């Protein structure tokens, strides 16, 4: 064998050994894609197709898009075929694999009103409306098909509104990332001309035990004939999967920046979806009428008008909350748990008289991961803070209770 041939063979051997390693990028991010329902659980029933089929088709398409375009992402499916999986097991799959993101895909339906249509994305929390509660009840009813659901879910009854009280103070430490992803998903759906029904909260059992950022997506309403037709076609499913992938890729880029994977970039803090809505409501208020006197830039309605009566009721609500907040803390709080109400987050410090506070005074804040989190009230009495939160919920539906001990945030 000539020297030249020998060198050529050695070069090919070296390439054979090392080239695959150079080409294969390390999987540093893992996502679980959960196709809701399946097997003996059809989910919502349409005139021509069941929910479980739509969910699975979109889940597989989304997973394929991620696998084709994101070399460093590992995709895990809770199911790739038509089979039944318990809700707890879906979360367990994600937890066992220590994944970075959990996306549960569903299709909605209503018993009455076939005209309802559009997409919604949920994060874990207490349902603040009957509509959100109905969606959670519908999705959670899948546990009734499980043999030992009463023991597995500790007596939880998916059809009883009283059971959902467990979600009232349930806080997910990944809530900000979950809301950020949910917001991106809804933006992507809007970009592809789907009706945007917003980012919402509700008590979904499938999200309850996930230990990572997680969302539940409702792709549309199968109870709407026109939307069902869109949902059952390959073109419609491709559109939805592509929208989900677009949102995922934006979330992933933000994740990479936070982890320092993209050098020379700084991640801007995420503004909560609720805050964006508040800002819009202020800027897009109705024009000032000439007959209405202006005080510090705020329009005061004419005395005795309907708006004036509503304003006075509003002030009474705030005064009740203020009265509760000023009489509840002892001077010596060392070693004691202090409860507060978190009602707003923002990417910068706001002035004490900010219109986003809706007239509430003595607002406090703390900073976490570069984001300002605004709180109201301060008490060692849990029952007092619960009452105060109910009052504040009239102005801030997403307000929730947090706890501090010796100046540090704690679980309770």
C-alpha cells in the first residue's frame, strides 16, 4: 500500500470517528408536549371530529417543527398515539425528565352558544370567572375515567366549584415565565388571524404538579362549526402548530439570553400581561369632556352622574382596604410571617401616584430578578389579608397573597 493511500485511509477513519460528534449539538433544553385526552377519553366532541384527534395532530406537528429547527432541544411527548394517560402521569413525565418547559394542547367547547370562537392560553391559578372555571372543570373531568382518582387526587371533585379553592393561593415559582410564554402564544395566534381570547388563569390538575414553566393551550372551539372545520383540516392544524412554534422559538431565545448562551446580549425584564392591559386602559380612556373639571390630569365626572356614583362606590372599596391595611401589623414582627397582596409587576419603578395603582396609597414593592413587584397591605393575620384581597380583586382580578418572614419571601 502506498504512503498516500495509507494517509487517505487514516483521514477517512478520523472523520468517521469525530465528524458525528462535531455535527451533533448537545441537547441542553427539553420540552414536553402534552396532547390532551386520548384513548377512552375523547375530550370535547364536535360534529365531525373529537378533541383528542386535533390535540394529537397539532402536538406531533409542533414537535416536528421543533426537532427540525432547534438542534439543541429535546422533545418528549406524553403520547404519540391514541391512548389514555392519567393527568398526574402527564406531569410526572415532565418532572422525571427534569424538563425546561411543559405545553399541554387542548381544544375548547361550550354547551351553549355555538358562535363562541378563538384561542386562549392558560397558566395555573384560581379561575377568576365562571367561564374560566367551566373550562377547568371540563378538562379536569378526565380524572373520572381513572380507576383510583379519589385517592390519587385526594378527594378532588372536578365538578364541584368548592374543590377549586385549593388553587386560590397556589403559586407557581415559574409563573412569570409561564405568563411570558402564554403571551407569546396568543400574539402568534393573533398574527395568523385567529380570534385572541387572551391569557387566563384556572385550576388545571395537569399543571398543578409540574415543576417548570407550563401552559395549557386551547386551540379553538370545536362547538363552533366553522372553527371545527378549520381545526380538523391539515392546513388549519399546520397553521396552529406553526404559531405555537413561533412562540416557542421566541421563548427559547429569551431563555438562552437569560442563561448566557447568546453572548453580548442583555435580557429585558418581562412585563406582566396584566400590566400591559392596565397601561392600555389608561391611555385609551375616553376623551375629556369640557364640562368635567380636571384635577392632576384625572377627569372628574359631573356630580350626581352615573359615573360619579360609580366613582364614589370605588373610593369606598379602596377606603375599606386601606382601613384594613393600617391596623394589622404589630411593631415587633421578628420571626413572624407577614402577609401582603401582590397586585402588579412592572419592568421599572413606578411613582407613588402612578395611575396603574388605581388610587391605592401606601403601595410597597420588592425587586426580584430585575422586575418590580408591587404589594399592598401588611398583616400577620391571614384571615385579614384574605378579606383585603377580596376587596382588591374588584380592581385587580389577578391579585394574590404572598408572605415574608424577617424580610425574606417565604412559602406559606
